C-alpha cells in the first residue's frame, strides 16, 4: 500500500512537535550539530538502524560535527507520515545535541 501525502496543515501540525525541522518544498529538513565527529557519526549509525527497520531512508550529508537531513517519500512524491515518524525518531536520537 502506497503512503499518502500529508496536507500542508498536517505537516504544519507535525512540525509543531518537531523543533528544528522545517518544511522545504516536498521535504522535511533539519541540520543537526554535535560536539564532535564521533557524536555525529554515532547519531548517523543509530538513525540508519531505525531507517532500515522502517525501510525508509534519509537523504543526508555529514561534515565533521554537522549532519544535514532531508526526508521525503519519493514513491509518494512528497511528505508522508513515514517522514514525520523518522524525523521524530531522529530528534529523539539526537538527545538534545542537535
């Protein structure tokens, strides 16, 4: 079953519960900053495990202590509940460092 796109109001409501995340076109985006590279890499490993379990993978880049994330459900052509769920999990993993 294909994921259903969220309405703009649903995205806005979700962002109210996701500090630091922004709506950028058909993606949810956030830049996480950590004390050092090891913490950034640890975050990416943890988030990667969660993403694999969800079978929903982020677009992301890492430079030293910074991890830039973009979430979108490509099969659906935009933002779905999968993106909100992964954003929520990533925020939890950041544990206040992001």
